[in-house]
C-alpha cells in the first residue's frame, strides 16, 4: 500500500490520508498481514494521528517484528502533502505542533509543552533586492552593489551582519549570527585610495 494510493483513496472519502512508513522488503505474506492490520486499525479508529503529539505512528507487526508504523493525517487545504519518506513519524508530529504554535518534542510530556509564537517570514519582512544589487561590480568595473562583504572577524560585532550563501551545516537552528558584514563599497574604496579623509 503506497501513501500515494492511500492519499487518493482517502481524499475522496474523509479528507485524511493514512500513511505507512517502514521496511522496504515486500513479500505476499507481509503485504496481506500489513493490509489486514491497517484495515483493522482504520475500522477500530485506533490509528495514531498527526495531531496526537510526538509519539510516533501506530506500530505494524509481522510476527514479533515491528515492520513499520501507520498514521492518520489531515490533507492540507492547498499545496503539497509531505508526510511520506520520514524515518520517524514523531518528527512529523513535532513539526505539526511547532507549526501550530506549540513546542512539544519527542520524550516530552504534554504538560511540558510550551506555547511558541511562530509566523512566516513574509509577515515580518520582505524579499530583499537582487544579490548583485547588494554586492557586485559591472563587467566594466563600475560599482553595481553598494557593499562589499568581508567575513565577520572573531569577537567582533558587525554593524550590518549579513547571511550570504546558505550554509546548511551551520544554519540548522532558529537563530544564528551573520557570517559576513556589509560595508559600503564606495566609502571603502575612497579610504583605500586616499581620496576620503574622515573629519
């Protein structure tokens, strides 16, 4: 049973989708046992839900071995549905809670969960200018972007911190420091050439 098939089947009937995550080896006994388990769980309304908190999906068994987990999840009103290909469904449940404004992580009791104001970047900011309009020269050497972007020196506090070129290893938290500092290019060039003397 694939999530795609389940999604199409469930969309017409309930507005929810049942997703199966687990081992990739498949044989007839496994499929028939898994399908029967999922059918019983759906009929008995015993599937864990995405909204239940970060406890993971309902375990599916083949004999004594846990072969995967299943979960009931609402379909989004618009856009894509991204609950498939997740190794641990508790991660999806925790992400759902964060998107709902609650910080409730795996291994936390519900009473320990805290409210977390969260919004989209679009509500607090806007897309900035084209990158070449910040930092670049034209083909003839004229200044296009008004800034140069040196690295932030250790221990310094930049006046205009800048995130430049996404660094996935470094930028995995909700808050991190700028890696570059914006300095006005024309002023820097005048100082270097000696044509500008501060008063």
